[in-house]
């Protein structure tokens, strides 16, 4: 873990701010996901998915910390909700807040889905909290699942990655090793 309280910056070298829309971009262009994330519904589950190509449009996301810091800045390795700025991909029954879903029986993976609870940090919402971790290279970050909002649960921290399942048609976000 690099810089536990490291301040995060957008591509314009401005501080990341709470309640502000951002597009998530890949560290290297040409690797897919250049357009970031969007949601896709399959069998009543609203998956967060990564764009397979850099030039496709996506949805902006908003970061909201569990415990707002001074100035509204988003810092590395702090619990935050991630939600789609505009959410209309999966019907009205789902929120745009990302969460870790239960284990998928077919793949054994924990997929990231929409439908989480915004705010209310604690044990009842532990699946809704992610963090941004600083990578060794300048101004590069990754999303991780490593919530600290509940002292009663011992969480194994995991990276958020893109799962490519043959025949599924898109890259679903999941907890990777």
C-alpha cells in the first residue's frame, strides 16, 4: 500500500472531489476499458461491466467517501461508495451504487453489480465500500475492495478486475486475486 493518505488527482491534475462525476480510464490505452464502465442486466442481475474497446462511450461515476474529509477531497485507501452518475441501464428497481454480489455459482466469482446502498457505513453495508489505491507509477490508481467500515468482519482485500467469460459478450467487474 503506497501513501495511505495520498491525495488523488484526475487527468487535469485537479484533486478528486466527492459528488463529482469522473470517467474511469485505463492506465494504458489500447487495453480496453478506455470508455470506463456501464451497467448491463442479465437474468435480473445488473452487472457493472468494462467497455471492451477504448473508443466506446460509458457512464461517469461518482465517488462518495464513508467519512468525508476536509475540502471534499477523495484520498487513497479510504472507504467510498462508487455510483453511476446517471443510472437507467437496469430498470428502476436497482440503485446505481456498486456492490459486491454473492458468489456466482457458475463461475465461483464475486461480481460487482449495481443495486448497493449509498452512505450508511457499517456492517450492514460492507459490500458497498471500495477504495482507490495508488500504484507505484505517477498518478495511476486501481480500484480495490478492502472495506474498513465494520470492525466485526475480517475482509480479505482484493483487486477489482474485469472477468472475461467466453460467450458472455462483455467484461464483468469482479474481485480478482
